[in-house]
C-alpha cells in the first residue's frame, strides 16, 4: 500500500449511478447542477480516465464485485428477470474480502447479478443469487433494472434482507421513492456501524439515472425529465455526505462515486464517441470521484483505471488478502489515490454488447471477443475479432484524439501489431475457460 494511505483502514462508501454519462455532472462540465456530488471532486481526486467494467449493467457490476472481467465470471450480457443464472458461488466478491477483514457490509440499490426469485413460486427460488450469498450482511434494493419486471405484470420487487418487503414498486410512486429508500437504509446501516465502532463497506448502486425517470413531486422535479432525475440523485448523495459529517466520520471514510457505463438515450458523453453498449469511450469511460480528507489529495488524475481495480484496491486499504487462486484483472490503485505515480505499460481490455455485423446480423458469441484494448495513450479497436468480415484494426491516439475519429495505424504499425497480439493472447485465454465459466453461473438444483 502507498505510505500516504497506510496505518488506518477507512470506512468505505461506494456509490454507483446507473447510466450516468461522462459529461453529466457539473464537476465534469454539465449544465445540470450537481453541487453535492461536486463536493466529492472539490475535496478529493477527480479521475479523468476511469473505465466501467463493461458498457452495460450486469457485466460491469460483475467486474466491480470480483476484480475480473465479466467474461471470466461467465456473465458477459445483461441478466433478465427469472433467468436461472447469476453470480457464481465460485466468485469471491469485494464484500466477502472486506467482511473477512472485520468490515460490516451492505448493499443498498440495484443488484443485477442474478434474480433470487423469492416473490413467485417458492420452488423457483434462487437464494444463491441473493447479495447475502456473496458477502453482504445487509440488503435493501431491487434485483434488476427499474425498467424490468417478472411475470405478465412486470412486477419489480423491493427486497430487505433475504425477503421481499414490497411485492411491486413498478408504479409511478413506487419508483419515485426508490432513491430515498436506498439512502434511508444506507444511513441506518452507517449509524449502526458507527454505534458498534466497526469499519463498514456501504455499496450504494442507485437504479437512477436509468430510465424510466421518476422523481418525488415534493422535490419540484418532473417525471420523465433527465436533468431532474440527476438532481434527485445528487440530493440523495448529499444526504449520505451530511450523515457522515453528523457522525464525525468524514475524515475516516473513503467516498467513491462513479457510473456503471455510459449514457443510454439521455445523458451526455462529454463529447466522447459512442454510448452505452459501445466499446468506444462514450460507452465505457465514466466519471469517478474519490474523497478521503488528509489521505486522498485534491487533484486530477489521468492514469487509466477500471472497475476491476476496485476489489484489489479496497482489499489493499483494508489490509485484506485478495483471492490468490484465480486470475485477477485488476490492480491496487492505492498509489494513484494517494497522488503518487503508477507504472506505465498497463493494458486494459474492453468488451461490447451484442454487436451487429456489417449486414446487421447479431451473434451472441461475439460478446466473448475482446472489442478493444488500451495501453497508455494507445487504444486499439479490434474488429478483426468482433466483426471478422471487416478484417482490420483501428489504432487511436487518445491523448490527441479522445473522440476516436482518426486511425493512426499506418503511422504506428508496430504499436498496432503489438496491441493486436496482446488482444489475441488475452482473447484465447478467456475464451478457453468459457464453458466452465458459463456452467458456474447456472442455478444449482
């Protein structure tokens, strides 16, 4: 661990917004006012080149929880209600790692790593996909996205612990109250942790700002307006920050805020190419702010980081051992958090969603192919694998061309070939374990 961060295990609040774009926060240049979220950046470090685990929900969360790309986990696509698969028992999550180090753990919001199916026929129940089966002591939230639901009536259950508390919150009022209910539960959890004088990990994956957009009428917002749902989440983040201040926990708590992928139909990429589902920067580059007064400096950081870094980094800060019996794709970025340099030459790999081929065809197995990779300033779009018919790569210099408009492969053929070879090696490794990874995700009857 970096010397600047050693000697004190922080409480951890990890806030993940859903479908928030790189350009959707005031701190990142948005016209939408987000003063409470901006506080985190104003008093901490702003990471300008942070990447989600994937350009879509489930795979991004799988990477966040495990420190491994979703293809290694066996969850490369979005999970739907009533599916008989989810996060495998084999995987060791960041919550399990932190709990082993004495942390209280709780998740308050959207899970989306398997449907427990506790609101239908009891014979169909899948308790192995509950957060409690993966290291979380406390849970208040929904099992999948707020635009999904099970059965003909598309019911959206709200869980508290290992039970369904509300059978269906897929109503206008039900959805209006979700962000506040997550925050209420997180605050209660933090208060109890403080009373017990135990370190805590509060994971707050809001279902907002994913559509549909519903905001409480009493806040003055209007349903269906994207700026209003962003402002509502900002208000809820402010409530958490105020609670930490009231409990005198600000100086002992690391607060991280980010988004699970780029924006969908609404929202801003901040001028980056592509959107949610794309391996272009607009689909995978996300805002990421970190605050820990006296430990994390007020600064901007340009080092490329990824969701796969969360588990090894938090394990490092907590003095816990990350899993050693499987490949981890992430590294500890504790030095970057402390404002110290990180070594160059690291490679990050990116996958897409169900990409279309040149004739509009879709093949699900393509999500198992690396779509792009980045090393330092260079990013290679690798359609020779994702879209074999196109047969060529595209090399981008992100320092000069963050909008990914110009192929510079002809001017840098050695860099292109080196990155393409890395992609091939990594692709073969991950695909070689595909069958075993997928089998682990299936419901055990």
